[in-house]
């Protein structure tokens, strides 16, 4: 798998951890990739950024500034770029299927 940027992860540990910090830490991250290119780029984003992105897709509001830049290209492909600079490109058919999934709540796991 491609290395993912964890710099924006919000790590949490138990209130019962010791002063030395001996504890399991957990961070909620959303991983995004193109299923036709599983070894390709992977975007790691926060749940909050994911929800913002889904809102943009749901309303087709691609011009509003947010953590993702969504670009529709002349060949009808679509690229998404996260604020870390990682970019993934989808065919028109792949993006259309994703948009439909967003609108029918396929991605409301968070």
C-alpha cells in the first residue's frame, strides 16, 4: 500500500494511561483509493474532511474551497486532490458511480 500522510490524524488515548504515556493510541482516518489501481495513490483524510467532501459531492458544489479540490477534465475524467497534495484520477464512469453512491448514502459510515 502507498504510504499515507498521518500528519492530520487526531490521536486519542485512554484517560487511564500512565504519566509515561504507556497506552494504545487510536486515530480515525478515512482512506481513499481507486479500486482499479489499488497500488496507486491513497489519500488519508480525517472524518471531518471526508464529511465535507461528501457534502460537496452530494450538492455538486465543486467550486467551494475545502480540503479537497475536485477537477472535471476535458476528457470527462475527474481528479480529486487532498490538501496534502495527493491526487487520484477517476474515469467518468467511476466518478458517476461514486456520485450516485454518495447521493444514496452508500458512504455514510461515519
